[in-house]
């Protein structure tokens, strides 16, 4: 896996100050995507053990609330193995902080039935994610009023509750920006 960027003080991709990993590679190719250069799986730098160490070190301060995974497409089959390596270390070494994951895949159609990549790997990834923002970006549904998502079709899901219920459960909260 390659990655496009690591943002160590990100406030746009989840609640609180977060460390965000932007992976490379995406097959969705959404019109109007803000990160088209990351569609290419070979874009950016190789994801290595040193990359994991850099991310885990950046996550240590108390003011950092957690890790956000974006892309590209973090749940693409080509990226799943390395995402899982990172999440295993994160959950073991940094308990109490959250994982947000942004995906163009649909929770009920693609992820819950474990249709993307290796089922056991995807299942373990999903069990390590706290909040999932799902759905392809749709330029016609873009709104600056939305928090933590680009278009109104995208949902902010409580993954643990969704897995327990076997259907998408929205994360409680008002996800529209207050004026």
C-alpha cells in the first residue's frame, strides 16, 4: 500500500484533533472528488513499519482524540492488509482513542455482507473502527452545511451498534454546521 499524506493535526475529518492517514488507491472515481491524485494506487510513499511508528507517535498526546482513515479508499482490497496492521497496533497501544474511517462503499450493500476483499480481514477492520462515513461522494449532493462528510447521501455510522443490529445505525448527534 502507498499513502498520499499524514495530517498530524486534523480537525476536519472527525471529532476533535485527529491524526489522519490518506491512503492511495481508489476505484470509485467520484466526480468532483477532492483527492483525485490519490486514486492512483502507486501515488505517494510506500506504507512501511516506519510509517506505522510515525502515526502511533503522533497519536500519543492527550489532546489527540484518535485516528482517521481516508483516501483514496482505505477499505479497497489492495489496502486492507496494511490498514489492518495499523489498526491492530493502534488498538493494542493506544486504547481509549477512536478510529474514524471514510469509505465510498455502502455499509449494508458492500461491507456488512463482507463483499469487499477478504471477509475475515474486512470483519476485523470493521470491528476496530468506531465511526464509519460511508457512501460515494456525489457532487450534486455536496453541501458546505454538512460536518465530516462531503455530500448528503453519505452517512456517519456507529459501527459497533451497526454490527450488533445488522444494519446501519447513525452516530447520534447533529451533523449540520450551526450558524
